[in-house]
């Protein structure tokens, strides 16, 4: 049977206010099971006010409350310093969520800290960390590889030009021209690889819908028939500080990839790309929790990203299209990460959704 709530003095809650800055779910609980403090993330997850949680029996928020009661008894008798297990956390107006529970003793007698890690959220955070680490590795690889290619490439082109001046045979001149042409093509590729690291980050006020409209006009100019670009904007999204040109290029790269993947539907006349902007609240990405973030979706009704490259689409030189350079998404991710943001992709046949997340002030 649930015990009646115990009043928690305001001064006690204030002591634990720093926990509100954490993205993980935190509760400070007495050995008798009553909640001393619940942070904002736990309040959001359960779907009820902190006032309701504090003073109540925390075990009652779990589908199997006795497990937590046993853990608290063990903590009270110093049987362990920390205990971990998985459990179902009950939520108001929502289905229970599976969480990893960590019960740890504190330096305050008679109290423990209980940390809850939603397993779905943990998997998402792991995926985001891999994306960030991957992007950093890509950045270093690209810079090093481009510089290693650039120096000998100049020598090859120069030698071919000198050789062309010396030979008289038309056939040999054609060979030197092939060398020069291919060297120039590689030089263009190297310049594209180095572009985001050379160009200064020009910061100003950015309206994301102006960015989308610019990209929309460019896409429709290239694909005037058979493609519909739908606007689904939240006009309440405020301006933010960023590099407008970089963001235009990032969104354009994603939208252009989508338009090219829609070739069959463009021919059939039912191709569609949607720009959808929303405000996300209390979100966590890149190991940080943000009160507000821009959530921009670029959605297409194409065939989807091939399974063979789904986990590698942000790698440089990986492309799902014959003749593609495989740089568009790599550069888009680089530009967005320079705004402390992240690009995620969710793709199934008939619907591919690239989601850009950027913190808002």
C-alpha cells in the first residue's frame, strides 16, 4: 500500500538544484523510500509535477516496486556502494518505459541517489556519440588526405605541362592533356574536401525559413517538372546566430541528394520533398541538454537509403548513386556541427527523413 506523501522543505530541494542541469533522470531518496528531490528530467519523463513526486514513495513509480525497496534496504545496511538493474518506470498518460536503474550511496546519511537511464535514450545517445566521433575522424582524415594528395598533384600537373611543350606528336600531346585534365579534376575534389576547413565561419542572424526558401528555389530551378517541394514551417521559430551560407549549403546538399534519389518519381510526376521546421524542447544531443532546439526535417518519398550504406552515409566518398562524389552529406554534417548541431537520418522505402538539430538561444 502506498504511504502518504511526506512534505519536502524548500531548502532541501534547493540543495539539489544543480541536478536540473543534467539530462539523465535523477531522484534523491531516503532509505525509507520517500523522495527528497526529483530533477526536471525525471519530472518530464514521468509526466507529473515535481511537487507530486517529492515526498511520495519512489518505489510506487515502478511496475515492480519491491525490487527498489530491497535495494534501499541493502543501501541502508551498507551491503553495497552501488547497485544496477533494469526496471519499468510508470508514467502518467504514457506507456511505461524501460530504464536502467543505478542506486548509489551518498555522503549524506540515510539518503541515496537513484539515476534512471531510459534504454531507448541511451541507445540514441550512443548513436549520437558515434556520429560525433565519426565526424571528427572524417575531418582529420579528409584534411590529412587532401594535403597529402595536393602536393604531388601539383608536381604531376607541372611535369605534364612541361612534357607537352617538348613533344611534337599529336598522340603524345593528347596523353599529356589527359594527365592535366585528370590532375585538375583531382584538384577540384581536394578543394571541395578542404572547403569547410578553409572558409572562415561568418556569424550573423539566421532565419531558417529564409534558408529553406533559398534552397527550395535552387532545387525547383534544377527540377522544374515532376517535383513538388512542400513547406511545413513553424513561423514562431526565432532567428539565431549562425553562418547563413554554410546552412544553405548543408540543407541544399541534403535536398539535392533527395531530388536525385527521386529520379523515378520525378519522371512519374509524383516526387515530393518536404521542409518541416519545429521547435524541440528539453532535448539532449551531442552529450548536452538544451532547453530549445531547431528541428528541421528534409523528407522525401524516394526509395530510401540502401541498407548497405545506411551506417556510413556520412562517411566521405560514400555514395548510393552512380557518379556521386560522396561528399555532400559529409560536408553537410560538418557545417551543422560547426553550429553545435547534428544531422540524423531515418530511412525506409518510401520515406527518408534527414533531421537537422541546432541549439536555439
